[in-house]
C-alpha cells in the first residue's frame, strides 16, 4: 500500500507511526517541514533513506499547493494526518478536492477540535468553520492513549476510532541502580499550561529539609518569558541536597534528551490536569488530552511519578507512583535511599510494561491499519 504520513510538529509522535507502517508491502512517504525534517534526521539517522520525504515550503500558499500537488500525484491508500493544529480551513479544502478514500486524523486535544464554538470575531469564526469542515473530511480518528477512547467516541458519530500510541518500545533499556542520589527528569518544553513547575521547586525545598539527595533535570527547551524565568530560577536555586538543571535553549537535541532519560531513575510528570491549551476551551489530561511524557516513559522503560488525579493506562499501573502531595513523593523516594535494592522491582515492572508496546503487539491490536 501507499502510505502518506503528514507531520510538521510532533516528530517524536510520528516516529512510532512510521515504524508501525514499515513493512515490505508498504511504500511510505513522509510529508513534513524543513525544521521537523531535521528532527527526523536525528531520530532515524542511517535509516532515514528507508522512506521518501517531501519537504513543504514555509510560504503558506506554496505549502498548501505543494501538499495538494503531491497528494494528488501519489494517490495514497492511507493519508495519516498525525497533527493539524492550525489552518484547518485550508487542510479541509485540500482534502475535499482530493477525495481520498481513507484519511486518518490523530486528535491530540479532543475538546479543542470538537468543542469549538462560533464567535462574531472574523478570525475565530474562520477557525471554527475550518474545524467543522475538516472533521467532515476525516474517515477515521486516532488518539494516542486508550484513556481518551471513550470520550472521543462520544464526538465522532459512529465513525471508526483507533488508538495508536505515541511511542513504541524497541528494547532501549539502560539498567540503573541507586547509590548516592536519586535522579529525576521532567521531560518536555517548559510550559505553564502543561506542567506545574512550582511542584519541582517545592520538591527540591522539601528534599533539603529531609536531607534527601536528589538531582532534578528540566529536560526541555524554553521559548517564552515563562520558560526563561523558570530556567533562570533553576540556575539560581541553592538547595543543600538537591540540584536542579535546566537548558537555556529553544530545543534539547535528541541525543541529549535520550541520554538524560536513560540515566534517570524516575520520570517526574507534574501535570496540570485541568488546563486550557486551545484558547479558553478546557481540556483534562488523561481524558481529553494525553501527556507526551507518558510515551517517553514507554520508549525508555522508566518508572514514573504522576499526580493522583491523572488518568493513566492500566498497562502501566505497576510502574507508576501516584502522589497526593509533594511530601508524599519525599516519603516514597526516601525508601530507596534507605533500601536501594527496592528500586530493582520498579525497574523490572517498567520494562515489563513497556514490552506491551512493542511494534508487533501494537500491530496486532490494529490489524485494520497495520495487518
């Protein structure tokens, strides 16, 4: 089959989709932007040439003309739209002109797409109408987390819904042991709508009070004033038993990102459960939106720490710790300093759970797509 995968933003989320379609019977073309292509180069390295690549120009007019022209020429059996976060009207126009038989859209923020409301503001009304028109062009909808499936089904009027996770496990696993300190990472770009960084600094402060040796790495770039302020605060922080590291750059390169997660003991995910990513439309992490950090956990087979309110897949139940307060985390981590051998069980459970996300297992769960 001829498969076209479109992605210009979430390169890390498109990676598993590409790998899952990578079978001898498929011809894969990835349509992307120049900047995202560079990130794909970091991910695929010598395997980049296994796929065909179409780099779209930056000019909006040329972007959509090039997209239309190439899709019309390729006539893919499946067009897999992994992220569409803007220009909904133009995407809908292209799709309506093409009339492709099978178009799959990954919905990252369910309410943002389906709960859009008309407004008497010209720009907002165009966005609203564009979303409604785009929805009509889609034959199947995908979400990356099974915890989002039930909610999505209430929005799509009986159209097919699938769940292709945002990561596959390829046996990337680096065993760790706890000796003098516990290493935590908080992955993802520094964003106040996604993660509560006050919890990071509160954890560092309590670690000092309890003489708990920690290293916390904010593993993501900063691109706005909030992010720069958090990085500056991390650099100036002085806690006797806890060190906080941060990156004063827009993006963390893939090799460094992978190295830090491989080296950590736990991934710390201080999610802002009730948030508003898309204007004033509410989203709930774990129900209407999924955290990409969960897929960092899967890819690297790491135990992780999440708020008690966050809905997480039952597949990962034995390798996460849910907290109700930061003091709760301190008590949990303190046990590993007293008895480091206890960490081994958490590590083994994380590996066991990540193996549920192997390429073959996911293909078997989605035979209509990858069979």
